[in-house]
């Protein structure tokens, strides 16, 4: 087995570890446990980064060097990485175990799915000509950072539906986290759509061709634009906004997975 | 400030307004934009669920006759170009324009000059302190990094920072209009077509697809000198390269290699490597002359004219054959040539012996050709939106007032957005100036 597969395997186990640490915290409510949580998350993110870089280097050994952003397996692993990165980036706001545990579960699920599912090809594959572009990097990076921010927005919207004293943060804080993560995600998604459009212009000759994946990213963009306006102008807060963030994330999931599995189009090589 | 102003603007129907005015209000309201955006999103969803732009047969194999009629009637087979979808976009553009104009008119008309509030008003502000030392300007400027003076008088000064952020929303919304305009310009003044070139071919027209495909002259010609495909060891395509010459008025302007992601541009026309394929070509000897013809490619000389019209890989287990059309005393006739059978690979047509010698696979390149004069408007829109989003979300506007009072001075600060961050900044300022909370 290639070295990067081993490293990423360990990363998956570390996410599992993080998950159990959270469970232990919820059982015993010892602050000390949370103190372990963050360094471990940093370590995991660090190793995750190393895994990605090793896979990148490995691809050069196969004579087709490209960033690990090109097939479904790589995008799952990269998505998990982005979720952790956003959590670390927003650490000050997200310093609540109820939130970090959800983020950990998402990363764990993505890594687990990537390494176990029989439908996912884990080999390094060569880049088809359409993907051989520098726009690939910036496009995928911005899209997945957006998806990761929206995952955080979803988590806070989801937790909003429940109350659990001293575990789930107070509602106004969840509301604020929700807004802040959309404030990060929306410009990222915009940048993702725009870089995709520029790339499509250079690769296919039209920046917008209503391909299902493009269309779904536009739908997602619209949902979050509605989110921002409803909140700012119509003064929506709380539950309505929480529901919008859940709808928005459903749209993200569909853009990412659904389109590949259900609809077909230019992006279908991403599966 | 902004939020407060908008609340007033949002009042859709103040009592005593006429129907027209309230309609006008509605068209410019955020409520209407939310409705429109939702409809646009729903329409787009339909377009991804129902297959777009295929023939009636394909729909009838998926849906009942009745459903197909509905699909056709509502234009659901081409949602994104259907009248109702375009109408939605149009309404959206109007809504956005009105909304933005109404939102920013007041800001441009009456931007009040900043002034230092009265002493009592400043004391009442949630963020304020007094200091009893004297202060010189140089020191102040060094502390208030990034601030600019917006008013200065004997009674005090007003500093501000993040002025640009107030225009973030204006940037965002005008850019969306720019993108829509750019898209419209491209639609009206641009084109997109296709060109298939075999090695050695030269063409000066492109095929514009659609219901009735037609040929459009380009104004210059493209000659395909070479086309190559390379593969990875696992068989996946690695690179497609067409080497082409641009020829205008009989002169070769330049030569370039076109690859996927590396189009050729000439006079605003972009030529992209889109696809490739192969087509057989057939070698004949016609009266001793060796001629290579493709399907539907006519051959003519003084004595004879013919055209291969139909190729079959295998004719009754006798191997590949080609049907050739020719004229016999003005009457169109056809005849089959079968390569592997002596009796059937040579014919006398109009007195000329014609022999079918060989079949060759000929690779051809598919180039997609487009022109979009709106593209730079769209690019500008993209850039401005991102800039607008950045200044709207990651910069914020704040003011600091400084009033000279007996025995020292009074400092107060306000911010509309991002109060928590400003509070911290203000607290640091107080410590630096040794202020006493007031
Ligand atoms: C897809 C289209 C649109 C996008 C992406 C968009 C984006 C935005 C963004 C990012 C903000 C800032 C929100 C915030 O600071 O939290 C905003 C604010 C706003 N938008 Fe839009 N917008 C769109 C369409 C519209 C339309 C059609 C209207 C008018 C009817 C409109 C009216 C406003 C107004 C009045 C504000 C508030 C500005 C303020 O007080 O700060 N927007 N928009």
C-alpha cells in the first residue's frame, strides 16, 4: 500500500479518536478533556496535510503529477481537510464541543466513505485534458472551502433545533455562528463559481452552459443570497434562518454528490 | 445607519398610497427579490431534472404523450431559454436596479458633513472616555492607524475608517447587473459554432447548431496542418493537439497549436479544441489516377463525376463495402464496391475504369468556435462582486470623535456593524491614551 494511503488511514483513525474524546467529554464534562481536543485536532489537520502532499508527490512518481483534487476519492479527502481547516480558522467562535463533535463526525464520515466504499477508486488517476489547468486548483479550493463553511452553518442550524443545557451553545450564539460561517462561505462560493466560469471559458468556449453541476451551484448560491437578505432586510433570525441554512446545505450536498450520481453532464468525470 | 435607513425603505405600503405607488414599492422590495430568486432557483431545478434540448422521441420514451405536450407547451425542454425564465431574469434585473437605486440615492444626495457631537451626547455614547493630558496630532495619527480625518475644527476632530465598506453592497449589486448585461451582450452579439477539420483541410465557415443548423463565414480560414492525440499508459486521453494555420486574404497570419485549455484567439474569435474522431476515407483508382475520398466527398473531372455515399463495415460477411453514386446520362445511379471481392471492386463507370483499392481511418479534429463581446463585462462583474463582498463582509465602518474640553479631551466611538471587534479596538485606544471611562 502506498505511503500516503497509510498516513490518510491514520488520519481517519485520529478523527475517530477525536470523536470518542468528545463522547467522553459529554459523559464526564471535564474541561481537561476539551483541552486535549484542540491540540489533537491541530495534529490531525497537520497529518492530513502531510497525507495530501505525499499523494501529490506520489503522482509525480507515476509521471502524471497533479494536485490531489481530481477524482472522487481525492475530493472527499480534500473536503474533510477543508472542514477541519475552517474549524481551526474559526476556532474562537466554534469553541464548543457540541459543534466540534459534529465537524469531526463530518470529517470522519468523508474519510471513512473515501477509504471504505467499494464505489470509490482510490488510485491516483491521470488527468484528462480538460482538467489540466491551473484553474483547477483555485476552483476546487474555493468551492470546497465554501462547502466546508456551509457545513459549519448547517451544524449550527441543526443544533439550533435542540436544547441541551451546558452542551449545546445558547441560541443567539448559534445564530451568530451560522451567519459568520455564511459570511465566509458565500464569497468563497462566489469565487468558486466565477473561477469555474473562467475556466470553462478557456476549456470549452463558454463560461456558462447550464450544465447540471453549474446550475446546482447557482441554486446553492441563490439559497445563501436569500439567507443573507432575509436575515439583513426582513430581520429573520433564529429558527427560520436555521431552516434556511439546512436547506442551503442540502443544496450543497446535492451539488456535490447528487449531481454526480443522479444527473450527468460535463462534471460527471468527477465521480 | 444603513440598516435603519433600509427599514424605512422597506415599508412596502405606507397608508394612503395609491395602488400604482404600492406596486412600485413592491417591485423594488426585497420581498419581491426573494420571491423572484426562489422562482429562478425552482426553474433551474426543473431544468436539471428534465433532459434539455433533445428530440421528441427521447421525451416520448420517458414520458407519456400528455406529459410531453405539457413539457413542450411550457418550454420545459429548454427551460433556460424559455420566455418565462427570461422574463424572470428580466424582472429580477429591474428589481435589482430599482432596489439599488433607491437604496443609494439618499447616500449620494445628502451625505451630511461629519461634526463633533455635543459634550453631553458624547458622554451618553456607549463607547466613550475622557483623558486629562493634552494631545498632539502626530501622536494621535500614530495611534489611530488607518483612520482618516473627516472633520477638524477648534472644538475637536472626527476620524473615520472603512469608508469604502459602505459601498460594498453597491459594488455587489451593480456587478450582478454587469454580469447580466455581459451575458445579454454575448447572447445578442456573439455566436458559438463548430468546425470539423481533417488533416490538410482548410475551412472559412463554421456550423452554427440549433433547430436549423447553418454555415456562418468566419472572415478568415483555418487550416489543420496536424492533429495528434496522446494517451496515458492506462488508455485515458492525455493530450489533444491541433496544429493550425490562420489564413486571411490568402496570407498565413500565424501558426499555433490548439489544445484543451489553450484556445487560439484571433480578432475576438476563440477557437477551442473540443473533440476529435475518425472517419474512413476511401482510395480509388479512377482511370489510373489514385484518389482518396471521404464519405459524401464528390470527385469530378471532364469524363466522370462520382461520390461515395454510404459505408458499411461488413456486407453479407464479405467485408467492408462502399456505395458510390454517379450520373449515367444525367440519371443518378448507385453501385456497391466491395473491397475484398475481385468481381465487385472494379467497375466501368461512364467508360472509365474505377477500382476500389483501400480504406484508411482518418482522424479529424473538432474545434468549437465562439465569439463573445460581452465577456469582459462579465469578468469585470465577477471581479467587482468579489471586491464588494470582501469590503462588505470583512471591512467595516467606524468613527471616532474627539472633543476638546476643559482640562483635557473627550473621546467617543461608534460602529454600526461588527460592534464587538470595535469595542476591543476602542478599549486599546483608551489604554494608550490613559483614558478614564466616562
Ligand atoms: C443574486 C442576487 C443578489 C446577491 C448575490 C446579493 C448579495 C447581497 C449581499 C452579499 C448583501 C450584503 C448582506 C450582508 O451584509 O449581510 C446584500 C445586501 C442587500 N441587498 Fe442584495 N443581493 C442580490 C440581489 C438583491 C436584490 C434583487 C435586491 C433588491 C431588491 C437586493 C437588495 C439588497 C439590499 C437592500 C441589501 C442591504 C444593504 C445593507 O443595508 O447593508 N439584493 N446583497
